[in-house]
């Protein structure tokens, strides 16, 4: 599909026709990322839609490391 780049204020944009918006369920936001020499446009309908299921399915393995240490390197361990 070929489309023209249009001026939008001080920026530029492109128009996606209704068929594309409906087919790919594109709402108010998209994620655009650069891959080598092209852009990938992905719909962002509900980015957290599946989080509740994923959290329920996540089970600790006992091999997790804490993200924040209990004691920082520069912390004084002496009693006050």
C-alpha cells in the first residue's frame, strides 16, 4: 500500500485507511519500532489486557534474585 506523508503542525504523519484500522484493530495508540531498514507499526489496544492471567500463572521457582539488595554497598552496618 502506498500512502503520502502529510504535514501535521510542525510534524509529519501518515493516514491509515479504515480497512487497515479495522483489520488490525488499531485504536487510539500504536507502537512504532525500527527494525533494520523499516518501521513496524503494532496496535496498542490494551497493553495490559493479559497481565492478570500472567501473574496468576507465574510461579516462583526459588531461583529468583532480589531486584534490590537488602543492604547497599555504601550502607553502614554498625549499630547506632
